[in-house]
C-alpha cells in the first residue's frame, strides 16, 4: 500500500471484520449535526453537509437517521451541542497523530485522549506540533480490479483530480477539497465504485514502522477510533501490509 492515507484504507479492510456499524453511525450523525448547525440544512448550499450525507449513504445509513441529524443541527429537534477540537501528538516510533474531536465535553475528551496515548506508547503534544505534516485533500480509493487505469486517469483528471497513485491492489485519486465532489460525481457517473471517498488529511511523507512498534501503532489507532469523543484520526505511520 502506498500509505498516503493508509489509515482510511486500513479501516475499510478492518471494517468488514469488525462490523462496528453503531460506532460508525454515531460519528456520522455527529458530523451531519454539526455541518447542519454551521451551514444550514440545505444540502445544496452546504458543501460540508453534502459530504457528510455522502459518507452516511456509503455506509447505508437509513434516511430517517440522516434527516433527524440535520434537524438536530438546525434546531428543529432538540439535540446535543458538539464542539470541534483538534489534538496533536505522537505514537509508537515517533509517528505523528492528528485527532479531530466532536464532543459535548472538551475536558472529558482531552483527558480521555491523553490517557489513551499515554497508555499506548504515545503522548499528547502542543498545538501545531504535527499539523504541518498533513495536507487536506479529497481522496477516493478504487480497487484495480474494478477499472482500467487509463480510463480512470482520464475521467479523474478531466474532473479536476490532481493525481492518481497506485499500490498493489488499489488506485488512489487525489484532489483539492474543492474538487472532491466533481471528481466523485464523475466516478459515480462512470459507474466506478470507490471503497473510500472522503475529504481527509494526507501525510506529506511517511514514517516506516516495523515489528513491535507497528503492532503497537495499529492497536493505538484502533483504541482512538473506538473513543466516542474522537471523530477522525490521521497518521503518517507506514504499516507493513502483512500486519493489516
């Protein structure tokens, strides 16, 4: 795997085995609620809400769940007021970790995140310590068996993608965040299925982890992902394929 957004693809592979549907839905509902609160409930006028709903649909979330989340965000239904916070730190082997949180209790969230890191060979750092290592990008992953490379390149680049990368089994379509929706729409129109489609943070470079450190890093990422106050986790760790 190329590892440019390795954890997104690892999560996809693990998702079939873990079947943590409830956790996934909870995080998606939070994102839809906050997106609607910040930008309104009109999906056509709110890019963040469109992206959140797209992600929810890809996980087969029932329409009623999405509609309730939007109404909680706009105030039509009573709901929890979530605050957005980012935390930065390091994991095993010095790998960078960037954590996005949506929480109704920031004190609880930071205490829990710090505790998880401390117990798993990591530590919480100062604001800005690793943020500079990541770029915000649109990111789509297509399995090689699903599409011809030249066709994918032509469709993606024409739609605004800046790069198409590959590993042993997948193509990665990279775009600027503003071009993510047109690129995803072009792939959908061409009936090219994506196993991952999101706006994410891609590491500018990778830190290769091996052996014990790689195993520890996978465990840490799993525990962070399982934390209710954690929305998304990004890392520059390069994990050996055989451990995934």
